[in-house]
């Protein structure tokens, strides 16, 4: 049996989306900028894809921009906003547990003379709204807070953060990395006072290499990619029509069934965490309250076994998980998130992540648990001295 439990790294493309992508690659393959029938057909697919996301975010199609993925969306939002408003101030705020797609551009801006405030988190990975309120100043131009942490699944109080930010400094832009939350948890930019939202296609059963950035029409950012002026000059380059259309279809289906899917995922997560209690010396990280944790992520620290060892031992049994973020798991670095929540030093390199999708079955979960129960006693015999 195979148990693919690494869905926070990537998901299988929905058949409907894959079929649409194939059709646009082999039949309706025109360039949206071409002034003929093929071009008009391609442009129609782009308009429909933008309208799909506009409907989801309850915004106008002009506030939707397609990118190559979540990393580009984050960079476009952060760098674009920072450079556009540097004359108003150079103070920016983010959290200590952001994905590298956010933390790296923040560190780059820091090297360029911007002042960065990193919000701390508690032992469950949740920011303090009081700390956020105290951090905002007149010269604060940007705040970036992820919706769902990609390693431990903690959900940040985004709506409350938006209220605080705009009350303290109405000109400050609020960016949310929603790459792990989109399609699983509701988000409403206007109601939550969010100016920019980043989304990744391959986390929601869409094709890889696709992403979306929502930008409030009243928010000003500077383009990071210049050229032919596509997408109103905000993101030049020939549009990835198959990718955008496939991602939009996947997003439409995921959002349509979001309540049902999330209920299923929470039930599966609860069952998985319950079964983990049968195994000695393992610890589930992140919030205990279901309302504060994403339905699809479980971070597990296993005393006495390195993450890399257990990951490959599980792989040999066709159980696929990851050690932290898949985007950085191939680099030997200690997780900033695990350090920020105060995880014991001996567990920092003994933590793995299980992540589910709507296609994950109870049988896969049972197989993963049974495999862990079989492997751990043997692996612990080789515990480092």
C-alpha cells in the first residue's frame, strides 16, 4: 500500500483541471496578446480565470494577477509594496515563522536599509495581537502575516490583525500569505482589511508553476517583472493560459466544496492525532484547539530518531511525508518555526510533517500509523549517543 501524506508540499492535479490544461496546450493554444481568433480565444480563458478568483475574493477581475507560483506572488507583493512606499517609511513587519518566500525578501529588504520587526509567537505558533499593535508606527508601510503556518498548521488571527493594522495606520499595507490556507479556510480581503493575498496553484490540486496575487485596487505596488506590459503592466510576460485556467478550475471546485472538505479533513486529522497517542515518546506540535489549527497539517516530533532517518524509513514502506517545508527540506537548516515555538533542542531535528488532502483515506492513515509503530522501536536502537 502507498500513503501519500505530503500534500502541503504538493497535491495531485484534479482530473478536470488536468484535462482543461491538456486542451489548452494542444487545441486552444493561442497567445492572449495575438490579434486574431486564436488569441481572442486564449484571452477569453484568461478573463474567465480572473473572474473565478474575483468571485472567490469578492473583488474585481482587475485586482487579480497571475504569477508563476506562491513564491513569486509573495515577492511581488512584498518587494513591490516596499519599493512603492519607501518615501513614506522604511519600517516593515512580519512574523518569526514565515515561509522562506516571505522571510527571504524581508531579509533582503533589511539589507537594503529597511527596518524589520519580527513578531514572536507562543508555544502553539500564534502571534500576539498586542505585540502587533505595539509594533505599528507612523512609518510602517507593510505588514506580512501568513494565514496558516506550513509546518505546524497554526492559524493566525488574520481578521483581528487587519482591524488593528488599519486602525493604527490606515496607509499601511497588509499582505497575507494564504498558500496553505486557501481552499481550506475562508478568507475575505475586503472584510478582513487585507490589501494583498498570495495563492499557489499546486497546493489546491491545480498545476505546478501557477499562482495568484490579489492586490486591492487602492493599493500601490511597483511591478517586479517588466516587458510587454501584460496584466496591465503589473506582471509582464506571455500569460500561462493553461496553467491559469487549470488553477482557476481547481480553485472553483475546492472552494465550492470547502465546508465539506474541511469537515472531512478535521475528522481525519483528529483520528490521526488520536491514534498517535498509542505511540510512546511522540509529540504533536501546534495548537490543541481545532479552531486554531489547519485541518490538513500535523507536525510530529519523535524522540530519539532524526527526521531524515524516519523520513527515509517511511519512504521505503511507501509512506511519504516531509521534514518541515518541502521548499527547504533539502537544505540542512534548523526550522525557524520550531525554534520560535520553543521546541526542545533535541527535537528540532526529529520533527516530521504529515499533511492530508481531500483524497486522503482512513486506510492510508492507519497504514502510516502501523508503519510508524513497527519502525520506531528498531530505529531508536540506533539513537545517537
